[in-house]
C-alpha cells in the first residue's frame, strides 16, 4: 500500500470528483491485485536480474486448419497441431510438480476440452487454477483481431469467454492481464475496452520494426497507453508492454517437439555435454534483453504456436535451465530465473514504483520489414467481412427479441430456436485469422458455415418472438439474397406482407427494395394508409451477378417508418399483370473515370449507373429526404489472365485543403487523426508510400478543411487512406496470385460460388457537410448502417397478421445514446448496455452528458432491480479494482458512488459521459 503514502493531497470537487496529486507527479488511481492471486507468485530478488519464464501455447482458433481440426489434431498433413493433447499433457505436468506453471488463453478450445473431462479431472484443474499455477490470460473466446473487428463484437466475444471462466472457476478464474501476442497491429480502442473490462495490464508481440528499434534504444518497451481521448483517465488507461521476441522463446531455447534446438545435456560423461554453453548463452541473452527494459525484471515467453503437445519436453529442459542458471549465482551471476506468469511479472513492474510514459495514439500500421506492411488484410476476403458484419447485426436482433419474446421466442410455432450457436460462431469469427482474412480458403469456408448454422437457429427464434409479440402464427420467410434482387416470395406472389424490426431505440425511416415482376403495386402502412412506391428495372449489373438464381425484372421501392425497438408491418399488392420489362444496357468503359449512364428518376430515388469494365461497376443513388449519396459498387471476378494480382480501390478526389491529414475510426468508435508519411512516436523512414499509409477503416473515414468535411461510411471493414491532399480512398477487393510468405501457404485468390473468382457487392454512404455538423450526421447513420432493420415476409395480406406495429419502449433514447446490448443472461436476468456514441468536443449539441431514466425507458417490461457491472459483465463495478501506476501527466477522475439499485426505493436516472459505456444486469417483470 506504499503508493498511498506518496499522496500529498486529496481534493474533493463537488460530490463525485476526487483529485489525487503528488509532489512526484500523477498517481494513477486504483488498487493492488487481490493478494490471494499473488500468493503463488515466485519469490524475487531485489539485487538480481529476475527472469520470468512464462510457459504458454498460442492456439489459433482457425488458421491453416479449421477449429475442429485444430482441436482434435486432424489434418496433420497441413500442420501438426492438436489442442486437446496440449491441454492433456500440460495438466499432467502441472499435477506432477507444484513448481510448474502454465497460462492459457483461447477459451473456445478450453471450453471444448473442459466438457470432455471427468469430474475428478475437473476438480484437479480447479485446484490448479485456485493455486494460480494454471492461469487464464485474456480470457476471450478467441484472441480477436484489432483492425477488422467492431467494438460490439469484441465486447461480446470477450464477455462469452470471461463468463465461462467466472461461472466455472469463480474469481480465481478471472484474468487480470490482456494478451494479444499475434494480432497484426494494435488499436487504441482495444486498449480502452480492456481497461473498462478491469484488466490491469496488456502485453502484445507484434510491433512495427522501426517503432520497436526506437523503443528498444529508449527503453520504452513498456508504457501507459491512454485508450480514449474522451473518457476521463484512468478509465481507459492501460499499462502496456511489448514482448521482446514476439511470442517465441529466445533463439536456441525452444524445446518443443516441433523445434530443432539442442536439449540440455547435463551428463558430464557425454561428449555432447552442453550445460556450460547453454547457461552462458542464456545469461548473455538475459542481460541483452534487460538493456531494453527499465526494471530488473524481464519476461520470456517459453512456447509458440500449438506447442506443449508433449509438455514433458519443455518442462524437463526448463527445469534444468532454472537449476543450472541459478547455480551460477554462487559464482557471481546476478541472474535469477523461475517459472512465472504475466500477472506475476506485471505485479513486479508495479512494485518498482517507476514513472511511465503515456502513449495516446495506436500501433497501426504494422510492418515487419521495409517492404512488408501488413495493411492489405484490412480488406482481404471482403465478402466474409460483410457476412460477419451482417451476422452481428442479426445476432443483436436475435438477442433483443429473445428478451422481448420471452420463453415463447425459444419455443413457438416455428420450432425451437436459440441464440448460443450464433453467439459462439460470431465469437470465433473475431479471431485474428478469421475476419482479418488471413486464413486458408477452406478455413474461411468453415467460418462462414458456422455463422450460417447460427443464422438458422436465430431465424427460428426471431420468427417465434415476432409471432408472440404480434399474435401472428403464420410462418415467416427470410430473403437472404436481396442484394442481388432475389426473393421468390416477392417475385411470385401478388399479395404479401413485409414486417420490419428496428433494433435501434429511435424511430427510423428506411427504404425497402424488393425484387418483383409486376409494374404497379399498392403498399399500405400499419394504419392502412397508402404509401408512395416506385418500380424500377433490375440493372444488367445485377442480372449478370445473380446468374440463374432469380428472375425478377423489376425492384419495388417504398419508404417505411419503424418505431423504436419494435416492428411495423406493411401490406403489398400487385395491381398489374407480370410484365417483363427490357432493361437498357449501360455502356462499357475502360478507364479510371466512367461516364454516368441510364438515369432512373422518380419520387423516391434518383440513380445513375457507372460501368468501369465488364467486372467493375457502380450505381449512384440519392434517396428522397436522406442526407447522403449511396454508392453501390460491384467488383469481380477480378481478372487474372495477365498473371498480375490486383487491388481495387474507390477514390474520391476533392479540392479540400487537407495538408496530409485524414481521419479513420478505431473499431467503429473513436476517430483518430492520421497524417501521411508520419508517425507520432518515432521518426518514420517511409519505404512504401501507399501500403505504409493505409489504416483500418471499420465504419468511417473522412477528410476535411476549415469549411467542409467529406465523410464516407462503409458497410464492412476495409483499408483506407489519403495518398494525396484532397483525396480519400478505400480498398474494396483484392485478388493476389502469389503467397505472401507469412505462413498461410496459398495466394489470396478466392474462387467464388462459380469457381471463376469472387464477386463482391457493397455500399458506401457519402456525407458532405461542415466539420461542425458532420458528427451529427455520421454518428447516428453509422449505427443505423451497422444495425439495419430485419425484414420478414409473409405470404398473406397484413389484415390476417394480428398486431401490425409494436414498440418495446415508452420513449426514444436521445440521439447521442445507443442501446448496445439487450440480451438474455439467464432465466431471470437480462444484460443491458447503454453507450454515449459521441466523442468529447465532437458536437456542440451531442457531446454533452446524456441522461436516461431506466425505469421509464421500456414499456414492454418493468425493471425490478439492477446491478452495474464491468464492461465484460464478469464483476460488479463496485468491486472492480485495478493496479495504480505513476505516469507523466495529471488528471482528475470520476468516482461513481452507487452501483446497486433497488427500483422500488431509488429508480435510477443514469448519466453517460461522451464515449462512456455502462453495463447493467437487470431483473425484469413483463407488464
């Protein structure tokens, strides 16, 4: 508790603000790790160089093999790896020797292994966890990517893994350290989320080679990372360390069956006796590593990809290494080596009481050589990136309706449905070799199949819930190929109904486009009022794309209004005979700027076509009453007959005076300023003027000057940049013909459904405004793009469908507040997350604190009680305690006073600060 002795003053400002000040600088507020967690940490020596050996395995949740193949050890002709054998072997070693330790990360695998164990083995493993010798680190379902992932999906996958650990092992199973040793660059938002989940520290392995060289020279491999420019410190601050060898052991010290390093041969009678040379080499490496770090403690990762299948090889040699290196202390060596863990190492860094520098940008882009930038993957596998984004959209709807529909949602007229399959599939899809697009093709196919199975289950659940809420027992129909104008129900029937569910807690207007074969239709809203509609021809672009999967010649357009957290049902009737209308063919044009051709203009939409080539086209649309221009792009199959790989971009050239600056979002939340050919923390030597200036774009990118801002919203994660002043570009698609020599062993040349190359279609929303007004446009529209309405069709007129409109709320949320999570937690409780979706000082109107009266928010149910939790929902917020650190600047911070509410005594009106997320476990009673 010595840190509190350093405090020179404690000042109260009002009821909530407490300032801690010190004559030596800032003290980062928090508490030590619970002592029971640290009891098993090894003894260290104040006058020694303490080397923390961390036995570990890095088990990709899919990469060269599928998840199942990795777990069971199948397809060893691709890669020898079997996770079940790793865990079997490691546990036996730990049970045989109380000195040994091990850390494990990927809960998607551990969960499978745990289900197969006997009760006796489970008890043994629980003892290892309680002793701190088997320690869970990170704790997510996977080790997620940080470039292509959306914060909503990151939070969900972490919550899934951490909940399993909490339910299975209690507080001793809760990880204290985040561990992203393999992702290819690191996002500031990821650090913010980890901090809000209660982690004390974060270690990662991959760092740009120039950045790493500079940090090693300056002893800045460990620092305080400020994860948010909006949240008051220290809520988003996270102590962060860069591991010295990626996540591998030091050269010459890999003793896995997959390695070729020499084992320790300690029989002096053998000619190959090598103890002296190995010990000398290790001590020299330890001292070299210590020269790059500030304290007398260093960490060594003893393991790598899918290692420890025969754990005895590792432990037998590490036992010898520890013994013989420590024996050298009798001869003047100051190196002390022992089994340890990231938590124990982090605690020693904290005990050093040093002052640490603060970093407030991110670690993108990542390069491991002058011409080896890992930035193309921001766009790789664009079809899967879109499917993942759509799957999360549908999962949030599934979660919400599981709550609103109650028990009837899980078993009803459409059968038995559940949300767990899609939750787990989405969690796996966040892996850094999944949505990133860096896996083999057959593994990408497996990820998509998993999502598809999850969709099947959630479709049943959603249909049941809508039936329960509307009183309509008719089977619903999902049209999953609307992006290529295919939907048999709307194409064939003369009368049908369209139900649209809105997952946002504000009423929205949405334009529906359905494939049809008639030329005139009547559309009525839930009140029976006639709605304007238009019929436009299906473009030749779409006909070519869908091939023989549909036969609609027209598209029916009409605008709908959908209530907050509810649905509306519209009735559609054909008033003309089916008429095959010929579609004019747009001119083909080869070149950079295609002329505009074929103009459809009516009361709802103006649209023109651009045709760049036989495999690249675009439709430009302006919808009535909407503040954006929509660009629907279609790319592929990218030709490869010239044996040249290609990357396709969409570029916007303007006269804006941008002076090298542009802006990209971090995982769909806060926006970071970028500057061409520049890095904030080291003098960049730019070797790749395009790849070296690309950044992840998860939801938006923009450029601006003093008067005007051009903002582009994307429908999936992509790579983007500003290569020239006034210019903005996004990479849409890529097809490569040569492997990148980074392990996957095949080029990124996706075959597509018809085996002639992948065709991808997507859309961008373009906003042009003043910089001051821009966030009020792109913030709510980004959420509406991310959480689009779900369409269900019924082969009946709306008069036969029961209740035609429903909303689960009494009042809409303010525009700056978003319902992030509404999901069933267990039989009696619901997980609720609300977030402020504007940054500090981003908008004069919406960057202000927002209040929400939870008791009067919902109309469908009443909240009886609630507890406020950490972001990951694995501990009460009042119990969340984090390590305290000295850092180089000062600030104040908020202390929330009350975390548990009795709704009868004190109905909560909660306040959200800019970018704040608050998480609650609520008990509800349906009205």
